């Protein structure tokens, strides 16, 4: 079972609110949010089209003066306009409702969408994608059971003007039907209210501010695998308690305030040491091999090396053992460091096709536990493995570098 630790840590002159998901004192995931500086990820604004770039098939939409965001035109379906210039196309000066779906990264601006997402613990309501989806992490039988139990098709039999989509999250698997339907009603009401009030708001208005990152993590974590929520900060405890009491009362029993004055929560779980390790280029494996992880502007390169692991007999079998261990560790490091985009892995070369297939199966299985979509694409003729991981938040290194 996992524990979610929420505490404050000091790095240089900056204080961060750290949200760390741990499994038996192994750090699975960590997010750092500068105290007093909340991310704009998930915020909903009335934006204004600054310009259209035809060769990119994209628009740049300002959500505040001097804050342009990238918007791919091929994703536009039925945007909610606040002010529309007399043109059938999206043009400069149009004002519309957008949501930030990707933070700025390096030289890239934030990315916005007109497909608004209102998320709860069990469900996500989508404004433009009007399909019904159920988490692929649930088995086929469970997915069919949820469809039948919730009567989703009937629930979404709305008038044309009220159409929206719904995604059923993994947390809904063991949830009571009443709780899911209650959340569904609340999300629907929130969406209708936003849609009705938006046309009366001025440009650059923030229609919905996202919750702090530590509460996001609390909402998104797989609750069936979470045994406890620990914080050593009374102020954070009060805010978390208030949030759970309002939105997730069934999880209040998991929350506790850590009050040991002798050993801090961060020291008990060695958070700062593990954070430092997560920023290092080299990661040692138990077998004696090691990974070298090098993020670049375009992609991330991971090299697998034999290191101190030596076997004079059955060399190919030995290489397979190291590669299989490396596959598990790579999946862990992608999530821990929040690496995204294109990832190229150079495993130790193996001659056997069956060994290569076994390695690919192991890697695909290992990344299944990631809450962010990961795709193991293929192994090239040069035995390089291609992986893609959806970009949402900044990487762990960027979270520290930018402050």
C-alpha cells in the first residue's frame, strides 16, 4: 500500500510544498510547488486570439496581457465564444473560453484547449469530446459493469445544446453508485453554470482557478492503493481536512497529522536525499549495472550499461537479466522525474529475438502503473527502444530550475 506525504521542504532560498507518493519508503512520485506561487495548469480563462499562424495550423491565445498560449487549430470543435468577430473561422480578436492543459516548458509557451475538463474523484466531464470513456486500466468486465450500473448512455441522453462527454476514472471501480451519481450531478451543474456566466465576463477573466498541486495529487491518486495521508504542517492539515470533508469525506480517516518533534516527516522518509538522487544523471541497479539519463531540448536519452555487473559465462542471459531490471527501473524513473515527450532507450544489445520480445513485454508491463499515458512504440533496427509519455506538468528538474 502507498502513502501520500505532504510537507514543506527548503531548497536554497525557496520553500516548496512537496507532495510525495511512497510505497514502503520507496519514492514513486514527487511534485514540488513553490509556496505562494500556484501553477496555472487547469485554470479556465476568457482568452483573446492574438494571432493565427497558418504554417503551424495554430493560434496564439492570450489569457492575460503578454501571456500568449499555443492552441492547435485541428483540435477545435465547438468552442465557447464570448465575443466572435464576423467570420466563420477563428480570427484575431475573437474571445473564447480556454483551459490551460500544459505548462510552459523551456522555450515553449503554455498550451490551451477549448475542450474544457471538469474533473472529480471518479469522473471527468468534457465539453467538446462528447463521447463516453472508461479508464483502460479497468478490466473489460468491470468497464461493462460500470456502464450498466451507472446507466451512462441514459444519463447522457441530453438535449443537443447540453451535450458533453464523460470519462470514468479508475477510482470509480469500487465506489458506491450513489457517490458517483452525486459527483456527476455536481460536475454537470458546474459546467452549466460556467457556460451560462462566461458570455458576461470580460476578457482575461479567470473563470475557474485550479486547486493546489498537493490537492490535485490527492484527487488523482489511486485511492484503492492508498493507506494514509500524512502531513507535519498544521496549516496544510487544515486545508487538506477541509477539502476532504467537502469533496472526499470517505477518505478523511486516512488523514493524520505527524507530530514527532524529534524526527521530521521529511527525514523519516528521507525525502531530500531521494529528491537529490532523482536529479542525478546516473542510477545504479541492484545487479551492478546502471542507467544514464540525459534530458535534451528535443528528447530524453537513457543508456543502459553493464557497469560492475560481470559474467564470463552465459553472457547473453546475463545481458537479459540486466535489461529486464533496467526496464523496471526506467518505468519508475519516468514517473519519478516526470520525464515526458520522446524517450529513446539504448538497452544492452541482445542477439536473441525472443530475448528482445521478452524485454519489450516487460517494459510495456512496467509502464502500466503510470498515471500519465505512456506508449512503448517499438524497437528500431539499431536496437533502440522508442517511448512517448504525455507532457502535462514540468519535469522534476524544471520545477526546481525555474525558481
